């Protein structure tokens, strides 16, 4: 019976993001009742079907809401899968997707662009490059140590701290106006997603998430000690590197466009494990689905709560943490 | 908490004269500033430390520029007008205007008789007061012409330049009145709805912008709750801009051309705004906007410029550049001040259609 | 399948392992005994390929082990470490299934066949019905059996078990050692274990290897090699061997 319940749950979780995306298209300041939604979509595909939908409604639906929802979908999936994979890799359920210095690397890159480099170097590109640069630094510095896993974590903390210091330095030199933009970026926001931004980041995230989903069983094996995994025929160093590169790629891509959105990569995999157990064959894909749903819901809330935009990173923390605590106490279980 | 409460109190008090001057005897003056604080100043302020760019500009306009002993980083690094209106200003030492990196020792060394700060930096007031023990006056126009004029008067009294202050205030008022009259015949229904993208972001907009109001336009974001307490800025959702369907889209042009985060071209090419009347009729323009509050001369010219944008039929015979230079000469005593500003910001292209 | 060791050297800090010439025969249970720090685990790890040996010195039926890639090697040799790192709570079947890693690419998921192999392995060690149980909730003895099932699922010819009976009660000790014999006799595996319990070693091994300070002091069949002098040499305390009820008992 437990099996059947788990199957139903899995199906629900998989369908949820798509249902939510469709529903969220009609949510927002500009009220589009669900029945008009269908008409508008058809009209967009074949304009001759009827001139009744205004240009404003069309623009809002397809140029403002849709890219934003797709970003929420993909970024939610990316951050969750990244968190789940790194938790397996580091054999530690408290690891999050930013552990290797990505958040501060990306923040520094964005700051550099917003304060000094301006239009010559768009913030997204700078954020992506420095995020990967941070991971590269971590890999190079920690490469020589014996206990690779511990040294990776420690080096990640150090590199993060370093970029954080650099970030503070840039903030110091910034004009109040540049600081405002940076501030919003640091707290995460899906509001300015355009199709142009998505044209690069979406495929990158999609490829990375797909690859990690393919590796879902392998993550079980990689969550064992290095000795065991090696004796079972796994080229631990190489596969670990692969996982790190994939997770870094998708996390950097998500952060470059949406800013720093915390807690998703930590909490979503936990929730999934509480529901279906630790087997990554289930945890990884379901984390993707649940993460996407969570971010879409959070984005919906930011869009309707007030006239101005609440940065989504604040929301995920404010809601995610208490919710998680409640769940923990109810189930009495931790990850084990 | 205290900060928020004080700011709310300040806002709640509304527009009646918030700062006034009482002189008791010739040796000292008592002043009430934007935060409602009563400050005692002894005699005429000879050494001025101004950490509020708007006040710095007023001090220069009042002809007391050489009494400045120090300014803040913003006006030295980011202000385009400052080198033009006060060439000697470049040599002035810069003191930070946030309490975290404030160099109190430098302040002591400069030995000012009065320190002007921005009322939004509440902690600055307290820390300066306790550490430096010099009179600290918090002043800002907060986006109101009335308050700007009162500010000019107050600073004039403090510096002993009342006559000059009255002259400038009178000039300002009469020019504003002239603009009001020229657009007074425009029916309310014909007033263009204006959206302003300020502070380098498409979605950040001021909830009040008097030049637009006086020039015969309607601010789409008028009356919205500010996103940051104590300021006049808010962040709207992109959707909201499309819902508003503004007739005119203004982009802040005070950023140097190559550094502008938001540009007119960008807005015109942005497919998300395709349905906006402003984009369809190509009524997307630059304007000066807030640049650490206002420069009195610049904002005056801006009001004239906007009136011409919104209601070209109401424009007078004199070209904007000529009138602009005239205003700058009146306030700062320099020739071609407006033209040189226009060169830096490439204003010549601003009202191209 | 037999393993030949020729000139194995491994050193770190202040310890040096040096095994000149040794052979582990196929279809047999060989136990390695010695004091703590004699190098038993280190030796086993070198055999498993977990520790890198500087010179090629291991040969499987004549084939040089060092020339094999990690995956190929895992199909021939499997290893169960002494301590387990357990961060996540997998089910017993999922745990055993991990033994199939050598047969799967990083991007593949176990097939029905792999699942069958894992289930069979569980059956062989006597844990049929334990598939869905949480690994972390099992007793030490049951966990050991699951680990052995995992190595069995790996389908390797040579099984290396590092102290499989430590911390187990007598019943589970016997169960594990019986299993080792079963693996050697029924499945034809080469089983190499490190043990502290001398009596168990004597009773269940076809061959014993005595180690001291990183060297092999003696090796061979228990009844041929065992004597009190050897024991005193290896363990540094006087011991006597007593036979009771057909079983050899070591008195300290």
C-alpha cells in the first residue's frame, strides 16, 4: 500500500509544475480570467482567430508572465536538483547549492558589472563567469588534499568568504543608485526576465538538470565513502568532478538571471526525502518537480502581495524556514 | 525601529513649514530642520560642511561657495554640474555620508560651524551629534518645490545671505508660475499620463515628481506607497506599467550616456512595451530626474523642458537652451552652464522624435 | 581465481607494508591475522585497489591488476570496509543494488536483471524479506550480512572483507563465517578476511596469513603453520593452544 501511495504522490508532484504554470498565467495585476486565457493563447498562435484580445494583454501574457514563469520553473528545478546532488556527493544533508562559493562569486560578478563595468559587461554574464570562477578556484585549491570531500567544503567556505569581502569592497565604492540595483539582485528577483535572458540560461539549465537526472542512481553510489565507491568500480574523482561541474553550471545559470534565491536547494530535497525516502532515483526528479512548483508559488505570491515587488529570496526564506520546522516536528524524522 | 517611527512622524506632519527660523539676538540662531529637530547655531556660519548635495548646490547658488570646507563623495564623484558651477570644488575634501565609514577625525580637523546632512540618514545625525559636537542640520526637499524654496530661505538666513535667497526664491516662483499659466488652458483630459523610469531601473519610479505635475502631466505612480519608508521611490511590477498604458515614458538621463542602465532606445525596442501609447507614438524621452534630490537651476530648466515636451503648442519663442543658460547664469553666475551640462549628457538628442 | 602478490610495498608516515611473495588460492577462505597496526587492513586495501601501490605487484591468474581500469577491477575484486559512512537512509535492497555499479554507466539506472541479482544476493545471505527495511534500523549483524550481499551482487570473483566479525555476537559471528565458507565452496569465490578472533580463523579458514609490523611472518594451512612460538612471535604475549571437543582454543 505504501508503494501505491508513493506512486500517486510522484504523479501529483510531476504534474504540479505544469498545472501551476498554467494557473499562474492568469494571476497578476492585470486580471485575465481563466476562460479568456484559453482564447488569448489560441489568438497568439493564430492571430486571425479573433481581434478581441488587446495588445496589452498579449504582451503581458507572453512577454512578461510566460518568460517569468518558465524561469521560475527551470530555476526552481535547477536549484533543487543541484542541492540534492551535492547533498549526496558530500554525504551531508545540510549542504546547499551555494556551498562551493557560487552565490558570492555570482554576487561579486554582478556587483562588478553594475558598479564599474556597466553596459560593456552585462551583469548576467559577469555573474555566471565569476560563479564558475569561484568553483574552479575551489577545485584547484582543494585538489591536493587527501580527504577530498572535507577539503572541498572547507575551501568552499573560504572562497565564499573571499568573494564576500570583495563584494563588500565594491559596495563601498558604489553610488547609492548602483547599490539599489545590486541590493535587489542580491535578494533574488524574477521580475526582469526577458526572452533574451532565457534564450541562453534556459537551455543551459535544462541540459544540466537532465544530465543530473540521468545520474540519479549513480548519486546513491557516490554518497557512500570514497573507498567503497571506488571498490565498486566507480571512478570517484572523475564522476565527482562531473557532478560538481553540472551542479555549478545550472546553479550559476539560475543565479545569473534570477539573483541569489536561497533555501530552495536545501529544503526541497529534504521535503522529498521525508516523503519518499533517500533513494536518489526518486529524490532527484521529484526535487526538480517540487522545486519548480515551490518557486512558481513563491513568485505568484510576490506578484500579488503588494504593488511593489518583494524580492523572492526573502520570501523563500521567510516561508521556507518555518514551514520546514513545522514539518520536521510533525514527522519526528530527520533525513535518516 | 526609531528610525522608521521618526520618518513616519515626519511624513505625517505633512507640508506646513517644517523648518523655520527663529533668531534670538545677533549672536545665535535657532533652526528647526526637516526632522523637526531644533538646532542652535552660533553667529554666522563661516565654515560649512555639506553632506547633502542639494544643500551644497544651494550654498553655491547663494554665493557662499568659498565657505565650504568639505563635501560628500556623491557630489564629487557623480555630479556633472558641480565642476561647472563651482570649479574650485574639486579640491574640497570628501567626507562620507554614511555613518559606517565616516571619518570623524577629518570632520574635527575641518572644524565646521555647521554640518548639513540628509534626513534619510538618521544615524548620521546621532553619531555626528555625539562624536563631533557641532550643529547638525538635516535638510532635504523630499521632492517638493515648496520645501525646496523654504530650504533656500533657511540656508540663506543661516549664511547671512537672505537677500540673495529671496531673489532666487522670487525668480523660481515666477518662472514656475509662468509655466503653470502656459499649460493652464489644457483640459484635464488632455494631460498626458507619464511614467518615469528612474534610478537606473525600468521598474523603479518616483511616487511624486512635481516638475511633471507643473508641466501639465500626470504621474502614473502618483500616490503609490513608497517601497522604502522615508523616500519617494517605489518599485512597480513590469505588468503594471503595461496596464497603465502611459502616453509619455521618461527615462532618467542624469547617468553619463555610456553608463545608462536604461536607455530610450532600449525602451523603444523592448517588445514588452509594444502596446504602450508612449512607444507607439515614440514619446520616450530622457529627463534629468532626482540626482540626490535636486539642483534648483537644473530642476527649473527641467520643468520648462517637460512643458515643451507635453504641450509643444504652449512653448514660448525663446529656445530651451537660451533660457536654460539664462537660468544658470542667474543662479551660478556662469556662462553657458546649461549648454555644458547638455554636452556631457548629450541632451541635444533628448527631444528628438 | 587466485591472487599472487609479488613485492608489494606501501608506506606512509611511519609505517611500511612489505609483502614479498604470497598467494591466495581460489575457492578458498584465507584469513589474515595479527596485532592491531600490523598492517592487515592496509594490506587488504592495497589488494582492493583502494590504496595505490607504487609498483605493479598484484597478479590475478597471471594478469597484472594495475593494468585494469577501475570498472574492470571491480568486476573481479570487491571489498567490504570495516567502518561504514552512513549519511542517508537507504532501504536494504537499494543498498545491495549499489553493488551493481561496475556494470552500469554513470547515466544508467539498474535494470530488472540487476534487481534480480541483488534480490538473489539477499536470499543467499539469508535476508530474504528484508528488501524494504531501513538499513539504519538493522542490527550490526544484519548490516554485516547486507554488506556481504552487496559484494555478492557485485559478482566479483574475489571478496575482501575487513574484520567482518568485529562487534558481532557469537551467533552472528558464526553466521558470517559460515557464509564465507559457503561463498568459497558453493560459489567458488576467493574469500580473504582479516580477523581478530583466532579461534574463528582457525576453524573456518583454509589458509592463514600471520602479519607483524607490516610483514608476513608465516602463511599456510592452520594445522601446518600454527604453533605457540609463532603465536608468541606475532602477538608478543605467551599463548597456549588447547584442543577441546575437537575445536582448537587459544589461551592467553
